[in-house]
C-alpha cells in the first residue's frame, strides 16, 4: 500500500479559474473546450500542464499541427502569455467527427514566483510545446553547510 500526502490546495481552483469557468458555462452552455466550432474569430483556451522544480517552472502544452512559428510566448511582469494559431480545417469536407483544435488559441498564466524571464527557453517537439523558465536566485532553495569547530 502506498501512502500519498494530501494537499488541499491542489484540489482547490483559483478564483480566476472559477470565474472563467462560470462565464464559459453561461456563455456556451458547456465546460468542455469547443474546438470543433467553425468560428475562428474567438480564441480558444490552450490547455497546459505546469509543474515546478527547485530550479525552474516547466510548462507543457499540446499544440498538434502547429509549428514553432505559429506560437508566440511573452512574459510581461509576472504574467506569461502563450498565443498562436493552428491551421484552419478545410471547409469543403463533410466531417463525421471534429475534435482536433483549430484556429486561434490564447493562454495567460499568472506566475506567482519571481523568474528570470531573460533565461527562459522554449522547445517544440512532436506537437508539444515545452517552456522552461528558471526561478529567480532569491527563491531557489539553498543548502547551508554546517561547520564544526
């Protein structure tokens, strides 16, 4: 049997996410991303995975069909913005099922940890965008050596 430490903060969503979800549900009537919409004027919300290590913040996003030139990443203050556009599907096709994303996408994340934006690196491989942002030196853990007398 494996014991897993419970962290209540992981089960809670931020107020911003709750409000976004509330407005999305009231506007579209659904909580699922509607990638199949033909309307390409409105950007869809890019789903991301974010995790933190002692040294850096790592963000990953699946963007199938995109190239590195299709994605724009900016850090303004403590806000990370990822935006871009995926190729639009052909209009003259009779789709039986449409689930792959298409059109413009946008995601803004509030980074609550001081980072070194100038050292951030982004890679794109097999449809997955990976962004690595080093944490500022002031917030990195430090090991203090104990001296003996």
